[in-house]
């Protein structure tokens, strides 16, 4: 496919003839107007367009927060996805006609946006195409949720920036899911995270939470650029930046040191993704998906492993995992409310008939070992549950003062095992709580200096669980 490098030959996008040409060619769309920082006209000026007026009553005009109309705009009836939502934050989406309307997103085009368009189009073209293809499988559901919550539907493209709409995406900051919620924010908006499920990875529930979260941020800041920045950095960080800079203009704040570089690039990256995703063919992309996200639901009242479901129904295990990414261990959670398992369209009846043949999953006994290496996604509570112990015991066994653990770290999960191990001519000792080099040296009739040399120790500091070489 031919890539249209529309940036080539233009070092700056600020000349008015080019903007006018794009307007006349149909490049602008109902998200709002194009405001180019640095143009000679007033920053609040409206760039008109010859396009037909979109469905929204404001047309292509952009209203700054202080001029936003206070006219009450009633919302549509609450969709089924919102009726199923839980949490006090999501309840705000149900307030109906008392809520104010939300302005369209102003399409900003500046050098930062240009650089991101170039990056998506030319540097990671194949990866961005993969994001678009995956996103378009979910687009009908996502767009419906955002429209019924009352938000501009162009906000759905924020998920491209967050994760490429990958339900299993996981960041270094421990954010998870297509909308990259951290655990605390997810729980605030009704997303459960426990041993069985992580609803941050549920495409529908997390989209409802993201829509309401974005709505709350706009209510706080009155500007979509600021709301988007707060989605990335947190509302507190943006509030402090506004207070210190004395301005509510994101683009002015972005030129200061009061927000991180990641946040400064976040809004331009979203603008670039939105521009491309709205007119993908103009940039050499295609916007379609081979499959659309559809499913039936079956209530499961017992803990059932997806492999058991696959065995009894003939449905692919990988397909079940794809439809239920929120299941952390491919096991349906127990509970009075039951769990609604998503299955391929047209298979609900056969699954219902096979339920009686599915074997109930039970927690296997922990492996006979005393040490465990921390894996990605683990926490002390998860490890304690896995090995039938408590968080307090884990802390005591590993001399931990808090709950912070690192991937690759070795944790002692149970007492037992030999403290002294003979391996040929080498004798090893496992340090216990309360041991010191002096007490160990006295016990085995060696000197502290010999222990330091044998174990390459620079000081006398040792931790419980460490293996020390006693003789060689």
C-alpha cells in the first residue's frame, strides 16, 4: 500500500493556505476545529469549513472552557452495559438530564502532533495497522458506550495510544487492560481485581470505567486536553501544574517543567492517532477487522477451568481465553452471583447442556518447596493464597518491612527443609531469622573472616533465607 507522506515538504503546518486546503478537501471532521498554535489570528478564532454541518448542534466550532454553553443536554437512556456497571464512580453516568453537554474535541495540529503522525505512518506503520485492526473488532461496542455516556465518540481512539486496544496489555507501572487502569483507579470505578479475575482486562467493563473516568476529569478541568493529560498523569499532578503556572492552557503548561515529558507527549500522540484513525486511508492504512467482537453469555455457578469447557463442548481453548481475557488463570470464579462466561455466538445452548459434565476445579495443594521466584503480576497476597499462608508470615519469613516485591526475587514461602546441606566437599547453611555471622561462625567453629571470604561478603550484613558456604 502506498503511504501518503503529507508532511513532506512542509516544515511547519502553520501557514493558512494549507489549513484552508485541508478544510476544502474534507480533511476536517466533526470532532471540532483545527487550531494551530502560533498562527497570526486569535487563539480562540474559529476555522470555518465548507463541509456539511455534523450531527452535533455546535458544528465545527470550538468553545473554550470559559465560554462553554451551560445548556442542559439530556442523555440517551442508560445502556445495558452501564446498568451492569458497579461502583460509585460509574453511578454518575446515570444522572440523566441534569448533566451538562460536553464539547467536541478540538483537533490541534502543531509540530508535536506532526511528529507523532510521521512516527505512526512511517516508523511503526505495521504496528499501528495491527492496533487499528484489533481496535476495529471492538469499535461498535466501544463507540456505543461513549456516545451513550454523552462523550465525543472520537475519545475512543485514546485506547490506541494506551494499549493498541490490547486487553492483556500490562505496563511497567502495573497498569492493565485496553485502557491501562492501575489497580486503585480501576477499583474506584468498579473494576474487580482478585485472584480469579482482573476486570481491567474486560473490554466492555473497562471501557465503561474509562468513559466515566474521562467524564469526571472533564468535569474537573473543563478542557479535553487537560482531561487527557490528567488521564495520563493523574488529576492531582495537573491541578498542581495549573496552580503553579497560572494557566489552564495545556499547550502552555506543556512548555514548562511542571509535567513529565511523557504527559507532554501524551496529548499530541492522541491527536495524531485520532487524525489517522478518522481518515486512515489518507495515511496509507485500512480500517477494517476480520472479526467483530461478538459473544453469547452462559452463567457458571461453579469454578470451572476453561480447558474443561473446551473438552466438553469442542470450543477452542484459545478462543475461550480470547473472549474472556479478564480470567487471570482461565478459571471461572465461585460466588453467589455466578460468573457469566463468554462463548462464541451460537454455542450457548451446547455449553448449557454440557455444564453438568464439566469437572469443578479445586485448588491444588501447593508444591512441596520452601522457595518461590516472583513472577510478573505477583503480589504478597497472591503468593500467600497460592501457598496457603498469610501475608504476615511471608513478611516474617523474608524479613520484609512492606509489601514491595520485585520480579525475579526469591521468597521463602514455608519453613522446613534442611538448614544445613552437604554437597560433596561443600557444606551450605541457610540463614535463619536472628542469625548473625558471629553466631554462625561460632556454631560451625569457623571464623567470621573465613565466612566473608568464602561468600564474597564486604560487610557482616546477612538476610534470612540466604545460603552461606560454611566449608569448601
